[in-house]
RNA sequence: GGACGAUUAGCUCAGUUGGCUAGAGCGCCACAUUGACGUUGUGGAGGUCAUAGGUUCGAGCCCUAUAUCGUCCACCA
């Protein structure tokens, strides 16, 4: 016997996964309708977190199910170099050994991180295996693979030529700690406490002063104007005059601009074009100079004046305030709470700084994306996320894709330095391994920056499927970083667009939005037909998980403790699209128990059938046979319809309930008296198939242990609809009801006694004597001429429990309560049927059903009354 | 400031176009038991579906307000 008493996940899982991989079971079959999804490239820099486990688990359910359904199925795994994310991790590693990025050249750093990631990535891939993910490993794509970089450069080139990528100086979100800029979406806005200071700027003509309010007095040193609203009558006369900028010797104009809000503060606002995005735009409109007073290291630069140079911005703030105080120019302050941008990694305050960067012009791309969404080209789960995304697109500003870190795909642009004020000339070239290139006799220098990770992962669906391979211009030389993987599946282009994308709600904006835009741009198609977004997995008390709070649940720990299947089933239990929900350990326990239950069903079946069992065509014989086929049919239908609507929890629950409540509790029990080997084997096999997408390891482990099965369960076909006799199934249902009533009554009576079951000319009971004896807590089933004891009223059979008068009397109260409940029900049904509007307006079949229910209830009432009379006659 | 979501059993949550006795897991109570499984079996208790109105023959579900909690977005000096 290969079945241990309890299922041991950790002993079985690695063996089973190796078996699948050895049999190449994850590769697409090449026949059938294509079904595809891709892994959001998990960061190659560390461990999988619970969100990865959840997301991959969901996708794997879809993939395994469709594979069994006969689709040509692929789940393309990925690994992301995760530019900035990895960079942060790597810098920490450097710090540990007392080094920093400045100790190395850019190329050295790139090489080192490459090795670091290569090592880490193996770890991540092992964890994906531990989760049981059936992804096509031979088709794994790393975001720095040659084919990725080629396509990314091709996209870049086209966008450059189409004018969708441009070089521009703007205020960017800059982290002075990490020394790189960020896209708007990477900035973490927090409500911080601060002060709003009122400061007087004296008019040059000596006729008074203008008071402005600011939260950042240190930027005063870079002011180049004061703005008031053109409609503001208070200041109308001052527009065009000049004020003397305190602490400097500069005179700056008072200008009229819509940006100044009359209702805020004094209505006059200082304009610092170099340090505020709004002011930058005001500066553009009014042709104001930009004076940068804070450097990229976060320290004040010489333009701030000698007495401030070298101070941190915060120190400069204090000094500015002190100095203003001495000049008597401070007019008040008040504590406020305002939103301040922080680096989402280190928490430093984001410094808005002017910089030349590469930007993607998003308007035309967003417009296409909006049209596609509104056109219904993508189905969103939950539905409202489509609207949320459209809202996002409508307000999207140009996307900064330059990052000042060495780790990433180098920006393929080279510039020629121009003397004088002329802007440099830029050329596109993919020879990024060189810092200088010569084109037509002119030397060009490489831009040192790398691309935002999302620019490459935003092209993931068509890159991983090689959809554009024919039109991507071949590169002259082999990329040094390519990972060659043997046996890649040929011609994956059929898998684009992907059937479905599924990821966390946190990726809707940074990733999904870009995949749609870039997908439409490059392929004229949406990247996938369905988008399912799941909510966040919160900790057990409903808090967000975070390393700093120390409440992170590791999927690997859960797998070690409960098994991979239990993790997968437990994590999806009770979750619905888009909703963030707390992690529940008890769901995992329940799922673990289910796996053990399944294992033990198999143990029972194998024991019954014995090693020598050979399968034959099956014939349904007993009523239980017909009934269980009906139940399995229903479960199959439920899984199908729920998965079609991405209702994972409901699909999984249908499997759980059917296998536990129907197969184990009734069918297996019924098979303890008589059994039909072929049907028993069929029921087990069908159960395993239904459960396989949800609990792949235990089902395959059982399949491999069964004496009569060969091949792999993962490659088996999904169950087909089976025929059964509905009359026979109903008969079993009827016996089930009788048994349940016997159990209930017996439970309610004192003394834990078993009684004889008596019946009078009841065909069904007569032919199922041994079955009933097996299922119900009774001693014997006896045929009688004259009824006595207690009538089993609810199930409607001519059946009695052979209970003595004393005990029967004890049951009187139960009977009275039962009677009252039935009377209530009759009253309710009666009332409904006396409602003319109900009869007229409700659907006919509903009315019929109500009538039927009333008839049945009245019959039951009669039986209960008879019963009561008998009991009372004893009393 | 804007948008979205949630409020259902002790806890965590389902409840698909409104349909009649609102479900699951865990927990709880009682009982059982040594041959598939104690990671078990049987039975049970527990919900005026946040509140107030409305629409409807019928509302957990639709509409309108209110309250509480949460998330996201945002260039508020």
C-alpha cells in the first residue's frame, strides 16, 4: 500500500514537481485553441511574497483547468531585473561590506548586479516550483534578455521617430538619497505636519509690501517672481511693479497668473520655477529665469548665496527664517497639514528639481487606451476597474522614463555636445556598450541613464510571445547578457494577445496601464482580453503587510507548515476580485484537512479495489451510483461556470463541498455495504480531476499511487458530462433524507441508544435495508404489519423508530416545536397565495412551486399531528 | 479636494440578472468512535444582512439620505 495514513505534503511535492518537469508537462500542446497568460515578472532580487503566491496560484488554476480542457495552453514565466527595486537591494548589500556605488564605474556596477541577480533568481525560481506553478520554464524570459532589449529598443526608436519620446527639461521627482528621478506614480504622498509662513516682500518703489505664504522658505532664494490672480482687485495696481527679494539683491516682478488662488493665504504666491512643478509652468508662461538653489545632493548650491551654500535644505530653511526675522519681514506662521511627496523606498522627502530627462508623450497613447477600454476590448474583473483606469489615463502627465541608476536597460541615445546655447543633437543608436560612438565622422556620447523598468515590462505580453519578432530589426552583434535556454517553444506568436492578465490592484496603474498603451502602440491590439485584478492580502488583523510592521506572512513558511495545495486553496478561499482581505490561517488549515480527506478517500478506494484491479466500462447500478454521478456533474458545471467568471473561491468551494460532503460522507459510506469497483474508481478519478487545478500536488500524488492509473493527471482530460438515472438519484436522495431524520431524532433522544427501524410496505426501504443500516444509527430494519413506536414524519416514508413509550413521551416537546414551525410555514405560504398581486405578477412557475410547497407542508403537518396524537395518547 | 470600495453569524468572508427557510471555513455546544481519515464522524445553537426612508407581488441585492471604516488619486502655495 503506497498510501500512508496521513498525507505528507512536504514528502510528495518535490517528487511530483520533478515528475511534471521531467515529462515536460507544462509546455503548450500545440493543438487546440490557444490559451495564454504571462507571469508579471517577479523581481529577480529576492523572495516571493504572499501576493506573488496568490497571483501565481490564481493563474495556475486557470492554466491547469484550460490545459485539461484541451486548450493549447501556456503560462510564460518571467523574471524582472526590476531596475530600481533591485538597485536598492544591491546598494544595501554594498553598504554591508562598507562600499558604495561611487567606488565603481557604471559598467562594473552593471556586471556586479548581473551576478547578484543571477544568484537571487535561482532562489525565486525554486519558490515558484514550490508553489506548484505549471509554467513553461523553457520559455522563461528575463527582462534583460537580448530579445527583450531588442524589442524595447525597437519600440524606443519608433516612439522617438514618431515624436512620442522627447528630451525635455522639467521638474522631476528626485530622491536625493538614491540620486535618481522617479515617475509621478512612484512618489508616495503623505500628509505631513508643517508650517505655512507669511513673509513680506518689500516693493522696490517703497510704497509698501506684498505678503506671500510658503511652506518652503528656503526656496525663496530661487524666486523669480511673485504671482497674483489677474482677477484679484487687491493687487491689480501692483501688477508690473517689482519687489525686492529678501536676503538677495535681486528685484523680481509681480505678475498676473491664473495659478495664484485668491482664496489661499494672502492671494499672492512666490514663484520658484526651479523647485516647484506649478511654478515651473508659470515660469514657462512668463518667460521667467530658473534659478536652482538646491542641488541634486540635497544641499544648497552657490546660487543660493554664500551664506547658504552647502547647507541642507532643512538647515537653510531655519537660517532663512532667522535671517528674515532679523530683517523684520516675517508676518506670521501657522501649523498646517499638507501633502508631501516621499521616496517610496527610503521615505526621504522628494525634491522637485529641474532636469533634462527622456519623456513619453502620453496623451496620444492614453487616448487610444481609453478608446479601447470604452469600446469593451478588455473585460475587467471587477468591472469598475475599467472606469478607474480611464480616470487615470485622463489625468496622466508625460511619463519620465530616465533613471539615474546603472542597473537597467541603457537608454539608446547619444548626444553631440554643442557649443553655446544650442541644445545638443541626439541620435538613436543601440551600441550602448560603448560610451562614445562615431557617426559620419562626428563623435556622440552615450546618455548615462537607464530606462524605467515599466517601459520594458510594459511591453511584456508581445515581447514574451515574440509577437513582433519578424519586424524587430536584427542586431548586428550578440548581446552579452542573453540567457540561452534550450528547447524554447517555437512560434509563440499565436499566444498574443494573451487570453488573460491577472495581477494585484497595486499594479493597475504602473503596469497594466502601460501594457495597454504600449500594446496598442506596437500591435494595434490590446495585450489581453481579460484583466482580473485581485486585492491585497492583508495580515490577520486587516492591516497592510509591511516589513517595517513585521507582520509579513511568508508563502514559503505556509507551504512548509501546511503544504503547497493548502496554501493555494487557503489563500483563494473567500476572496473576490479587487477586494483586499485579511489573511486567514484557518482557511489554510481547512484546506490542509481537505487534502488529507482526499488522500484518505483514495486510500479507502485503493484498499477496496486492491492492487489487481483493472478498469472496465462502468455500469451504474445502485441508487448511490446514480446520485453521485449527478452530484459530480453539478460540481463540474459549477467549476466551469465559476471559472469562466473568475470566481475562484466559489469554484474551489464547489469542489471542496462535493468531495467532502457527497463523495466522502455519503458515497464512500454507501460503498461500505456493496460497491461497484468501476464506479468507485470513476468517482475517485473524477474527484481528482475536478480538484486538480486547485490542489495539484495531492491529486497528482494520489494519481501516481493508484495501482490502475498511468500517465499524469496534469495531462488528463477534464471530466465530461455523465448520464445517470434521475429517478434512481432521487431514490438515494430520499434514503438520505430518511437517514438524516433518524440521526436527528436519535441525537435528540436521551441515552445514546440505537433503535430498530420499522417500515410498512415501503419498497424503497425494503430494497435498501443494508444501505440504511450502514448509514443510520439503527440496529435492524424490520418489516411490520402494525405500526408502533415513533413515526419518521419528515421524510414521508412509512417508517417508524421502535421507541418505547417512555422515551416517546420524552420526544413530545420536540414534536410540538416541529409542528409549530410547520404551521408557521403554512401560514406564510398561504398568505403569499392569497396575495392577488403575487398571483398576477410573479412568474407562473414560481406560483406553482409555492402551491407545491404548500401541499407538501400540509401533508407533513398531518403526519406530525397524527404523531402527536399517538404520543399524547401514551401520556 | 476628487474618486472608489466596504458595513451580512463570535472571527474571516461568500451571496452572479431582486424570488421566497441568507451560506462557507474556523470557533462554540452536545454526542459518537478504535479498519479511509481525530487533519474524524453525527446533530445542533448562533444573523431584525450598519441606520432611516423609498421602489416592488417580493429587497442582503435596486434608489435616496445618514453614519462608520478603508483604499486610491491630486501640481493646494
